[in-house]
C-alpha cells in the first residue's frame, strides 16, 4: 500500500496490530516508556521554564500531546512531547501575550499540521537538503545556548520579546550575576560534559541534576546566604484559588486556552495579535513537521521499518490541537525521546502511552522534589542540549566532503536561524539550494550538432540535413543554454531535432523548443522532430505543440526521418529539373 492510499488515522496502531502484540511486547514497551519518561522529565520542565512558563506546562504537553500523537500518529516508535527547538520561536510569544498566546498558537499550529497531513504533504520532507537541515539545527543550538545565558548566570532581566536582545542585555549586566546560580550552573555543565556515558540509554542528567542539587543544599547548610533560585522559589500557580509554589501536584484539567481563571479573555482580538499568532503558528507547524518527520525517518533506519509520514502529521496535528485545552503547548517528535525508546526496547505506541502515564504519576508524587531543582542547573542542561544539537562531529565530516555550495548553504542557514528564525532559514535555504541545483543541472542537458557532412549514430546523414541530438531533460534550469545551439546551418535545407534522450520537458522547455523550431523555419528549413519519449510526447500533446506548428512533422525514429527527408529531397530535385 503506497503513501497516497494508506489510512491517515491510527496508522502506527494498525501497523503494530498487524505484526501482533504479545504480553512480552507490552512488558518491554511499558519499561521503555518509563525509561523515556525518566530521561525527558527534566527536559520537559526546563524547556517550559525557558519559555517563561510554569514547569507544569511542559509536563502537561508531554502527557496529553504525547498520548494523542501516539494514538493517532503514523510512527510506532515516535514519542512526542516538548522540544528545545520551540524555545526560540515561542519565548517572544509568551513575553508579549502571556501563556494564552502560546496555547492559541499551538492550537493553530495543530490545524496547519492537520492540513499538511490531509493533503498528504508528509513526503515533502525529502526535498529539504541535508545542508539546510544541518544549518538550521546548528543555528537553533547556538540560539538556545545564547537564550539560556541569563538563567545560567542568575542575571535578572526584564523579559524581552527577542532572545538576541535578552542576550545583549545579559552581556551589559554580567556584573550583576549571582555567584551561587553561576557556580551551580557551571558545575552542572562541567559534569554533563565530563561524566562518561553510563549506559547507552541511561541519561547523564539523572545523575548530574540530583547530585548538583544535593551539593547546593549542603553548601546552603554551611553558608546560609547561598540561595540559588529554584523552581519552587521562582514559580507560583493558583489552583482552585490556592497559591502553590513551583510545580503543583495537580492533574491536567480542561480549560479554554484563551480564557484566564477568572473567565476573561487573555488576548486582545485585533489585527496585530491575530497576524502575529498566525505567523508564529505557521512557523511552529513547519518546525514540528520537519523535526518530527526527520526523527521518524531516523527511527525507520534504526528499526528497518517504514512509517506513514502524512499519518504522522495528522497525529501531531491532533496532538497540538487538543493539548492546549489541557494546559499543554506545542508537541513534536524529538530525537532524544524516540532514540531512547528504541534503545530501551519500545516497539509499539504502548511505550509512548506508558511514558505519558509515568509522567502523570511523577506529578502526583514527586512534585515537591522537583521543586528543589535550581534554575541555573536546568539552564545548564539546556545549554548542553543546545551544544549537542549543533552536532559538530557530523558537521565537520560533512564540511570535509561537501561541495563549496553546500558549505555556504549550511553556514547561511545557521546565520539566518540565529539572526532571524528557523522559517526564514529554511525558505532561503531551499531557494538557494534550488539555484545551486539548477546551476548544476544546466550542464546536464546538452545539444549535439551532427552536420550534414558527418555520420550520425543511426547512419550517414545526407548532405544538407542537419541533426540536433538533445541529451537530458529540458526544464527551466537547463533549456535556455541547451537550445541556443539550435541555429540554421550554412547550406542546410532540413533539420532533425532528435528527442530520443529527453526524458522530461516542462513549460519553459516547450517554449524554448518552439522558439528553436520557429527560428529554423524562418530560414526556410524543413524541420522535423523524432524519437519522442512517451513522457515528453504527453507534455507536447498537452501543449498542442504540433497543432501550433502545422509545418512541423514528428517521426517515431531518426532513421525514418532521415530516409523521408532524403526521398523528398530527391523528388524535389527531379521536379526542379523537369
């Protein structure tokens, strides 16, 4: 069943049921889900805090969004949740519109993803060049590291809508850094880089974060002034009229994303607000689609399976549409969750559902412990994630073997991501990649002239008959340069345009071929075309090419065209003598 006819809903579950789900499979999936939940718990909390949101938003996202994506999605190994790549895009929305802005943007992004899936656009991910993906991923990693500088140093800043402005303000106020925050953040970062990998699926963060938190409390015991900001001291939430510090022990509840706890709208319904949120929603949807489908492709390679890309977009579209009604925001597939799931033995969507269930249990039982985590520790964790996103070893290997154009493309996309945003980087990257592609393809199509006094591949060409053999596709990137060769030759009375080696022709190629034919005809040369491939013939018929040029004839083979022109020339010569 191909991707154009396969179902778009429950595709991962369908595939799992077809293979068969045994008790052993369920056990492995449940254990894998718990492992993934343990790994991503601090990331969900830290990414929510990095956007300026209370920590429960990130956990609600992973719980609700991850469950919906697992049920409706198209990749059985994918585990959805928060992603560090959303931080740069969504932080300005939180700063300008508050939590309602990010929740409404997530809903709209879900609608866009649903449209992508229903229109079966999932396969388009293959058209984004690897250099563009590497470039904007590196740019996002650098942006995340810059964005977390203030929390890492303990510098108190007025929230800025632009992370570059925040970074600039942080450099101006670096003398106000808090020693306890900076020290704890630096210790966390050093340990994350220094501690060797404990197990191929066991995360360093599960060792480093508790260890650093314990060290911080030990120092505070002996030095009372040592008080780095923690989740519990920094955030407050109002639950049923009661103010709760840090992460509340509360289940996700049904809400209206645009309405506050008092029942009033949190967003002004004006053109500026709508315009900003729509732009953000489209950007978020593209980012989710790219990252999620890239992760799904990687999962396919690891497991020798095949996901349904459009079904995956539908699943994550529904996840982003539903999650904000329970306090969650943008949900995407991430490499760290999915690869951890595969390594831990997950094989069906049950693993993702187990991950969501375990996070829910954590909220209800371990919230007071999570509230002890220092904010600078979580900032250091995100800086470490941003460094790993840059993937310098892969980029180094890529640069050593890549053409100069691809190298320039990578650094251009990286710079545009840092200076503007990911969508600008991808759009410009694809445009530049297309230009480079057309430049390379312009040399693929050639026209070989076999004058009347030379022999052709199919036999001797009679004097006065010029043959133009076209090699390669005729499209807007190559036709101009190729077809300029077709010109009237001296002493020629006929010309054959051989299309036997033209597998494809687009509208630009048809127009330029038409100009070449008319150029020859204007010089009183008999023009014929020969050996047209079926795909090229279909395009010419659709454009009514022969009907628009009644003097033009088409032959099935070049030999037939040569024989016919020779006979006609002999006959015309005899008639002239008579």
